[in-house]
DNA sequence: GTAACTTACGCTTATCGTAACCATA
DNA sequence: TATGGTTACGATAAGCGTAAGTTAC
């Protein structure tokens, strides 16, 4: 295989017309260029340069190689410029997965901001439960995962950025006796019936059960809702009360009300943006995570 | 500028899927590949490889560079294959110049043979006097010159290949007293009148004058012909005799005859194929010169 | 005589391989 | 425990520059 470095020397001679000027252009001595081309002549098995007056001239073989060299270095320059664009987040794609309630409330404004800042980025979003999102992340099929967790995170080689702590609120039918209070102690609702959350909705079920446990009673479940929206419906229908995370309460039925729980007793889930170390320094991922942090901040304030 | 050698390492990892196999493919140790890519990561300012299970995976930046690397090395391979074709004479062009009488008799069969052997070669022919042909050769505007010379040749940095010695013959009107002889001694024609050759026709004029001088008489010129064909006409018209080179006698008028001169007295011109050293080893030029030698051989025999 | 290219030669520097180390399945 | 990747380090060889040699104007 012909050595590109040597081709570059030849190409410089072709464009400048002399060994001396080629050396100047490339920052070498004439000797270096002369030796490069001599080596290239051995490699290619052709005479590439011939004396012409006091200078040199390219042979047909030399012209042919110089022509190709030009194309090769153009290609190389294009690779560099595309890489710059990729590094700047002006090019390429960003694949994101989030759990359902974040995908509805947190992610859309974040992606809007991301798109405003990096219009050239091809952003795709899918909805996945946390474990699946992490698996996809590890397999390189997505670049950023927005997940909910309860335990400590990290130590698994992934990069976690905390977004917000999503506090559970109690959801009551309008006119319920507890609706008069600004905050509700879970123990005061010990006699109520409850809407249970489906097992597949992240870790909400385990989360709420732990809260009942801390409140000192075992709840009576009358029905199971497999999504957050039907859960509100069951509450409105008077079948029972529900504990739902704030992120799932972006839209609240007019015939139900929500109240915060006493802080010490309130269950919560932590929301993180996760990525791989190799991507964590790219502009695309950094901008995306920053946008998520931003959106989370505004969500908490609101 | 990104180092192509390092890009090659990355591309090998991209195609094989592992550092180890890439090393095997390129004939290096794993360590070398790892170091190449580490260096490329510094050059490019991007993470290109990330751990994936027990092996590695390319990042988007890595994929981008690998993609470009593929194109670059394809281009390089194409350059090599075109160069091979050029070296084999299956590609490219061959520009040839010859003096007029060779261009009529010697060159056409040679070029026919050249075309048969190297059909891919783009051959062009122009007619030039020897000095001009040599000047064009030196300036790189032609590749092979077919010239006539009288003095010794060489020592000027060009490569000379002798083709033939073109002997002058005496041209007589049919029925002339000297036409009965098989060979003519120039001294026997001392009393005749002569057709002078134009100054621009190579070196024929000087050549013939020297022959008269050797024969011991000064010829009486009655008219000057600026081409060989009219010279035959003047002879046929009975205006005088002429000395013309054999190569110019490919076509002979029916009302004139030609006879060889006594060997010791016969003037002659030497015909050479000339090229530049840088081209003398190329298949195209070697084949062309060989074809000229071949044609000259057949011409002499005939 | 001068300008340009090439050749010779010593030295710097890049880069490879061996071997030890680390991580993963 | 074995496989694949990376890091450390010594050895090798490629490639540069200086300087002398050669050729053309």
C-alpha cells in the first residue's frame, strides 16, 4: 500500500511545481521531500519525477498519483470537518429513552430546548421502563436514558446525572374530607380504600407499599390501575384514594384534587439522566442532559 | 491532519469488530492497534472506541471516521490499480513526433503494431523536424521522437535507440545511361545536372553536398525542390538527377528509376528513436520503440 | 557562479512488540 | 479462569536536517 505521507509530498510538488516550494509548504527541508518521493518511486515501481531544466517535472505516473492524492486529501479534510461538526453537535443523532411519565412531562420541553440549540441533531425518543432503558444504553442502542430509581445509583460504569426528586401526592375525589387540608398525613387515611398501581409501572407499586408500611397500616386495595390516567378515573368514581407521583399529575381531572403528603412520610422516586462515559463529553449529550436538568428545574419550581 | 495509518487501524477495528482481529488482519500486535487508536483519539479530540462487554464498540465519532477511512483507502487502492495499468501501458497516452519521411514509411506500421499490443494506449503523432522534435521532447510535450542524425548522438541526457541507417540512392530518368548499371559510382555522374534539396528538409542538403565533395566534383544545380515528391518530378522531366534517401522513395514514379550508390561513397542518415530517461523504462515507451525497431528491420529487409 | 535537486550520514523520534495489568463473561 | 483490551517500557527503524555533491542556466 502506498504511503499517504509520501503521496502528500508528491502532491505538494505537483501543485507548487518544485521540490523546494513543496518543502516550504509542508514545513520540511528539500531533502525530506526528495527522500519521500524517492521512497514513493520504489514503492510504486515508477519514475515519478524527472529533471526539467534546473527544476523537476512530474512524469505521467507522477501526475496520476498526484491527481489521486488530491482526492484522498480532500476526503481526509472532509472527514475532519464532519468530525468537527459531530463534536459540536451540529451533526449526527441522539437516541433517548425515558420512562412513561417523564416522557410526557419532563422530556418534551427538554427536547424542544435541545432542538433549538442544536437544530442539526437528529433526536429520537422512545418510551422504555428503566431496566430496559439501561440495557439498551449498555448495548449502545440508545445514548441517553431517563430513568427513575429508588436505591443508590452508580458504580456500574455509567454516568448518572440527577434531574429531580419526584414526590408522590395523594389523589382524592373533589369534596373528600381530607381535601380540606393543605397537606395530608398518610395515617389519617388509614380507613380508606385504595387504588393499586400495576406492577409494570416502574417501581411505583413497591414505593407506595413502603410508604403505607411506614405510616403503620396495611391498605385495602379495591382495584388495580395499569396506568396513571385510569387511576385518576377510579378516584373520581369514588372507588378509593391513590398515591401518584407528581410527574404523572401534569394533567389533573377536574373532579379530583391532589395534596402533598407530610414530608417525612412522602414516598418519592429519583429521576436521573444516564449515559455512557464515552458519550458523556460530547456536546450532543452534554446539551441534552443540560436541557433535561433545566426542564426538571422548571418542573420543580412550577 | 489525521494520520491515515491510524485511520487504517480504526477501520480495521470497525470491520473486524475487535482490536485483536484488526491486529491480526494488519499484521500487528493488539498493543499497536490500541496505541494507534489512542493516538487518533488525541488527534481527533473524540472518543472513538468504548468498552462493550469483553470487547470494544465504535462511538458515533469512531463510526464516522471509519466510514471516511473506508473511502480513503478505496481511493488509494484505485490509485494503485490505475498505476499498475499505466505501468503496463494499458492506460495513458503516448505522444510521438517524427520527421516527414519516417512519418510516411516507418512510423505507420510501427504504430499499427503498437496499437495491436497496447490497445488502451492513446497514441498521437505529429510531424516535426529533428531539432524541434528534440526540443518538444525535452520540454515534456512529447514522449518519443523519431529523428534523423548524421553526427554522433548521445551525451545530452536523452536515450537514443538506433532504428536504421537510411542510405541515399541516385534517382534517374527511365532510360538514362546510368540506369543500366546495378550500382552507380557518383563520380560517373560528374557531368550531369542536379536537383538541389531545400534547406529545410532535415539535413539532406548538407549530406548530399558532402557526398559530391567526396566524389571529387562540384555539382551543377539547375533547380531546388522543397519536397521529395517534386524532386522525382524534376528528374522525370529530365532536368537533372537527384540523390534521395531510401525512406523518401516508398513511392517511385513509373518514369524514374533509382539505383544504389557505390557503398563507400553512398551518403546516409541515421534514424533514431529518442526518449527521456524517466520514460525509457515504461512499458508504453519500450513497446513503442520496439515496434519502431521492428518496422525499421522489415523496412531494411524489403 | 548560482540555484535547485539529490545523496550521504548522524541523530531524533515515532512506533512496534513483550510483558504486566485490568476487566469481563 | 480464560479472553480481550490497555498500559509500561525497552528496542528498532523510519525519517528528518545538515552538509556535501551534481547538474543546468
